[in-house]
C-alpha cells in the first residue's frame, strides 16, 4: 500500500488520535476508513444524465399547479380564504361546503366578528389572556 504525507491542523490530529484510541485502532486505520466512507461506491454521473429528464414531458401536468391544487384541497369552509380558494378551484367544493361557510359567517356576525378575525391575536386579546392566566395562577397559589 502506498504511503502519503498530509498536513493536518494540530487540533484535528488530537481529535483523530482520541477517536482512534476510543475505537482501539491506529490513526492510519481511522484515516483509511474515513477515506473509504467518503468515496462514493458508484459513480455519480447518473445525476447529470438524469437532470432535467422530465422537463419536456406533457403527460404529467404542471408540478406547481398540482401543488397549489393540493393546498387548496385542504381549505375548509371556516378558513378566512375560503371564498378566494373556492373561486379559483370550484370543483374542489360542493353545496355542503358553501352551506357550512354561510353558517360560519352567520356565527361570526352574531358574535360581532368577520372573516379573518382570530387569525392573528391582537395586542388587546393577548393582554386579556395574560391577565386571565395571572388571575388563575393567583387563585391556585391561594389554595
């Protein structure tokens, strides 16, 4: 086996010696194993050969459009963006979804809210929640 001469930082040599000692191997053996593990088993030219192989295919559709449709299919009638998603992908929704959406809007109106309320907590609602938590904690400690 041919010998090589390599310059390594002193910290790396210390680390290498500790690793070799913990594994009961020589420094050279650990280096041989590292090189063998680093070297690919098979050539990687298949990556270059396969790159872009599907770009001209027209039988699989547009991947971006597919992803947008998948995300849209997870939209529920109570989601704030339901009307926009429903308009873009009408075939994903039915009359029952529209009925649930109307019920949700009615519930929001009864409670003085509108679509999109509650998506992000306001500063006031955060203050109210923190006050309630503090009061509950104080009650528990008094017991």
